[in-house]
């Protein structure tokens, strides 16, 4: 006998019992399954946009270079050779400059689709071969500079935001503003004068001392190639030559990132849930790293990616002052000589770097916060 008002519970085999569990399982699976299709959809959309963007870059760059005042023949030939009509016309015919603009672009686009970026008028080598020589040199200074800049900017940015209005915050802001206001070429000249001419701590440019031969080429980066070949003295000499350009780029990059990290962290610190965490008495360390840092990561990730793409595109002025044979110096010389094929090759590479890094950031956004990818 059951007490009055008591209700009999359904047995375990009752149809209503497993129905709740099944629906919960279905809901759980529906929350997990859409992630991969969403990620693949994001990648597919970005790849299509990348193809269209790269095509647009080739069109715009080709038109801009073609309408720039100046004659490539005059930039590449001596005055005596340029004054000879036969030599001048032979040069234009060799490089296809005597063809209509639409024909030149069509031939260039056809060559790109077949993996041919043309031949440089300056070096008389295929542009692809030139890029394979200069890009590793730029990568070798860009990646260390970016790693140093991110570590320093994030650390100082969080510290400055957590102590807003203090003397430390004001000092960090002054340093950041000073770095942003300093022209890159001026900083490179001053650093070269102080650390090479006065103290002699660093070399005056280049990638290796004259006493050493470059290591066998594997990646094109002397530090890695020297280690792979077991040439320890060459490795340390290459590191010594990296010190000045990496340091200059790190200082310039840190200044921009630092202000953005501070602004991003201040915005997070001003949010309601951070105030609630402080009111609950959570330790500052947990609030900073578990809540503030994670919430402010996404906007910092975007700026860091764009900065990295800019460094990969070549720090033209810094490389020129320090005689660093990187992509920036190659682009500078190509522009001076109106080297159409080389300019287009550099521009296409920079566009690929920007779109590729943006694609990686979009994927990371989707992984970190799927709600962004769903939009």
C-alpha cells in the first residue's frame, strides 16, 4: 500500500525515461557536430575570396606600374646604349614592352598560372629564383622580431592596463609613443652608429662576416642551415649579424602592439564580469590570466597577424640601411629600375602572405570562438 498522495515512479524500462536521455544526447551531439562543417565552410569561403583578391592585386599592380612615368629601358640601359634606337627597341622587344598593355597582362597571367613569374631585368634571373634567395633572409629577421615583440608587448600591455594611471603606466605609454614616433630609417642609422661605430658590439651589416662562406643551402636561413651542417662558428656569426636588424624591428613592432594590447585589456577590465570576479575576491593572478588575457586575445591576434604580414613583406628602410639582402631591399632596387616582373613578383608574394595569414587568423577565430565563424 502506498501513502495517500504518493505517485508511482516509472520503472527504468518506461518509455519516458530514455526519451529524456536521448534528447540530451542529441542536443549534445548537435552542439559538437556543426564545428567541423563550420570550420570547413570558413576555409572554403576565405580561399575563394583569396583567389579573387590575388587576381585583383595582379590587375591593379600591373596597371599602376605600367602608368608610372619613366622608361624601363632608360632605367636599365646606359645612356650611350639608350641613345641607340636599335638597342633601345631590342630591349623593349626582349621584355615584351612593345606589345599592347592587354597583351602584356594576358601573357603575364598565363605565365603565373604555369608557375612562371618572369625574368628580372635587374638580375637576369627568374623572379622565382630571386624570391627564393631574398625571402629566407627576411623571414630570418621577421620571425624573431615578431616573437620578441609579442612577448614584450603582451607583458607590458597587461601590466600597464592593470596599473592604469600609475607612474609605471605613464612610463610605458611614453616609451610606446616614442617608438611609434621614431622613423625606422632614423632608428636604424642611430643604432648602427651607436652599436657599431661607437661600441663595436655588432657588425655593420650583411648576413655573415667576410671570413665565412655561406652554409650549404637547405632553407636559405643561415642560422638553421649552419646548424644543420654542423658549422657552429658560422651559426654564431649569423646570430651576431641578426642582433641589430632583429632588435630594431622588435622595438618598432613592440611600440605599435603595446598600445593596442593596453587598449584591449582596459576594455576587458572595464567589463561587468571582471568587476564581479574582483568583487568575489578572486586572486589577481587568476583574473588576469584566466579572464582578462583570454578575452583580450582575439583583437591582439588580429593586429599581431597583420604586423607579421607587414614584416614578411620586407622592412624596406631597415634592410636598406643595414645592407640586409632581404625582400625589402630587392623590392627597393626593383622599383628604382622599373623592373616590372620583379615588382609584380614581390607584390604577389606580399599579397599571398597577407591573405594567407588572414586565413589562418579566421580559422583560429573559429576555433577559439565558433560564434564568430557562424556569423
